[in-house]
C-alpha cells in the first residue's frame, strides 16, 4: 500500500492533547494490522529540546539512537510499542540549520534562499523521509504549536503543498477546544469556528475535527460545527476528559475515528481492530482494588510533565500487577532529617529522580539514607543512582565529603566523576552520553532476575559516571556493581543485595516502558513495593 500521510494540527489553545490523539489513532490503525509511525514538528529554534529546562518543556525524552526529543515521542512509543528515532522529531532550528548549511555549501546555486520555497521544501523533505523508507502504511505528522502562531506558518504552508501533491494520500485532522462557560452553563463553539477559519485562510481544509471538551457535546452542536466548518457531521469527533490517556483510543474507536480516516483515504480490505491486550490493560488499570504507594523524590514535583516517562512506567507496572498506583511527589528541596520520616513512612517504594545540578541533592541524600536504613524498596535513576552511590560512600564507607564532581569539583572522594569522553566537550547540545547502550548484568542480581536475562540494552542521558577507582571499596562495603557496559566497562547498575530492593541504574529504563511491554525493572520494583506493603500489614 502506498504510504498515507495524516497531518494533525491544533487550534484555540495549546495542550489539547494532539500527541495523545495522534498516538490513539496510531494504536487503532496498528490494531487493524497497518504499520504506523508518528513524527512531531516543533516550531521552536532550538535544534532539539535537549538544552531546554523542564520548566519550559517538561521532560526530555531520549530515543534509541540518542536523540533528545520532545516528550510526545514518549507517548508515541508507549501507545504504539514502536521505537522512534531522530527522524521522528524535527524542530525549526534543525530545518534552518540544514538549509543554512546547504546555502554555505553552495547547493542553492546562487539563488536567494527564502522561507518559501527553501524552508518549506526542507520541511516537506523531512515530512516524507519516514514514509520513503517503505516501512509504513501511515505516517502521522503532528505539527506543534497552534494555528495562527507566526512560528507555525511555514509548516502549514508546507503541508498545504503536500496535500496538493498527494491528493487522497493526505488527510488533515484539526484539534480544537470547546470551552464551557460555567456562569452561562453553555458550551461555546465560536473559538472552533474561528480556528478552522484561520486554518482555511492558510489554504487547508480539515477533513476531521476533534473537539476537546470537559462536557459531553450535544449531537446538534457537532452538526452545527460540521456545517460551519465544511466537515461531514460524522467527522466531528469529541474528545472528552478521560480517566486515563490510555482510554482515548477506545473513545476514538467508538466514534469511528479510524474508520473515517480509512474511508476518506479510500483504504480497501480492512481488518477489524484487535484491542484485546489493550483492553486487558485498561481493565486492570481501572478495576484494581489494592493500592501501591510510591514516592517520587525530585526537584520538579510541581511540574509533573518533568517526570512523565517515570510516572507512566510506574502506572504500566502497577496496572499489570493488579494495583492502583498512588504516586506521591516529594519535593527534594523540602526534605530534611527532621521531616523525612513523616514524608516517607507510608511509602511502599521510593524513586529518586534523575536531574542535573546541585539543587535538591541534599534532600535526595536524606531520603536515600532513610530508605536504606529502613529497608524500603528504592529505585535510583541516573542522578538518583549517582546519589545512591554518594550516600553510601558518605554514610556506610565513611568517605566524608564524598560527592559527584558535578556538585563539588573539589570533593576529596569523587565517587561520581566526569566520563573520560566528556572531558574535552564544551558544546552543550547533544553532547551527553545518549541513547541505547549494552549492559551485562550479574546473573544473581535483582536486575538480572527482573529482566530474566543478563544482556540488556537501555537508554542513557548523562555526563558523569561511577568512579571505577572506588569500585572495590563499594563492593567490600556491600554495594555491588551488577551492571557493566561490556565495551567501556562503565558501571550501569548498582545494588545493595542485602536489602529488599535497592537498585540504581545509570540508564533510564523509563524510556522503554510501553503499555503492552512494561519495563521489567519497573515491574520488579513495583512487585517489591507490593510485597513490602503486604509485609507491613
Ligand atoms: N547530572 C547527571 C549526569 O549528567 C545525571 C543526569 C541525569 O539524571 N539524566 O551524569
């Protein structure tokens, strides 16, 4: 089948959940046996979101090939179970960089380089790239930003042109918002009408409208929107607040989003959607009776998007273990010896979050000391693992002032040190140790038992590492290095085997947990937390 392109735009406000709708549609098409990929175009000038702080942009997701990506790519993978790569996330910065490099090389043969056609052509080339691999029946392209933004204009022009080139093989889905005015007790469709008008002014006629709403939209209202916006009535779909994002594919299925797409793109010979496993997950997610309480200790707790992949991984693991997840965010800057007991005593498990810089570190160390001494299942991820090492050095090995050189370059015990390969690096963007690397696990370790194998590959994003020089001190003291990179010998996993579950990973297992394939380490951690909660009763 010739590759079909679906473009998803958004209007009225941002944060409508374009990523979730794109992912849900992808899930439905996959469940009918089609091959699908999703890509995101972000209209900012940063080359990638790697240099953005979480307050700006939430979590930075990392793809298997080491691209620092928008967090929506995390949703794409969690919904579809298909890995994304650098090609799935393109920014305006990257488009411009490529065009400017071509100009410097003389590729434009003396022409004046302009937004149209040079930037738009570069966008079109990137849109078609994944489709040209011949692997996908559908390429869903999410255009970041909101229609009407100055930044989005070249993207809309590029996809408008593509529609003309592709005809039936291209389709537009536009997401808008229908506000509910409480005082008037009314839902309002005017913003949707305006937003569609604005889209039409760019030359794009949406085929399908998805209306985000907090309240059920009356059918007459959908018909009215259809009439005003030149869209068929059945192609006006509501996206009402759901109990969980993972319910959205079913909401879309019940309104026939996938069927409308297939009809409009004239795809023949379809299979029915097989969502058996997905439904099993949802059933467990919504109907679990017992609860497991996990604390996530980090410095961005007021901003839950900063730890999106971790919270989603926990929710996958808890649901598959037939438990409801009660996730408690604990602010690392507010933790001290005097309140740690009160904050953590009711937890069945504690996660120490990744991060950069000094802020909140002492709170993470306080939490770790308490967890280690009280034998609470504890999971340290990246910086969390490095903190496990620092805390153990200070309080068990007696290495006073032990630290990471990231926090204290003068520390007498640099138990976490800058990686050799990082020492000459001065550029910030894309220069960390990024992407998937092999890790060999000690057969008897908790990690190896969790994965059920000793050879794993997980994704990384860091500059610092466990200092090999102290390895024997740690092992003698009771913290073992159980995961090693076979090529570089870097320590990737540490454990205190005498504890219930005290595991730290230099890598980020949360980047590889999907609904249908929960990450084994998260499963193992949640199971340890559940066992601990049973024991406490
Ligand atoms: N700041 C630490 C490093 O660069 C940890 C990074 C992280 O947690 N992702 O090594």
